C-alpha cells in the first residue's frame, strides 16, 4: 500500500469516528427512570396540576412543587447508576 493510500484510509477512519454520535448516559438513564412507577405517579400529579392551572384563569397557583418532586425522583434514580458510566 502506498503512503498516499494509507493517508486516505486514515482520513476516512477519522471521519467515521467523528461522525459517531455520542450518547449521554445521563439522558438515557433519565428516560428510563422517568418510567419507574414512583416517578410515573409523580409525573401524573404534575400533569394534573398543569392541566388545572392551564384551565383556570387568574390563578396564582404554580406546579413548582410537583415539578421538583418529579425531578427529585428521576435524579435520585439516576444517581444510583450514573457514576459507573463516568471515567
């Protein structure tokens, strides 16, 4: 193999490596954890609150507490296994 062919091959290998999309394990774990029964129940509570707030004019109610409860559930689940993916 000539030197020029080796360079072309090396460039094509580098391009293939650059094209690979990295998958964030945190995002994958968050999606999986959001499907756990406890988190699904909290998301249902949050969705219920959101619908209530959106359908009530002039309300001062927010769904921040429900949002924080849901996010805490997901983050707690993710924290159990995320660190094994980190280098």
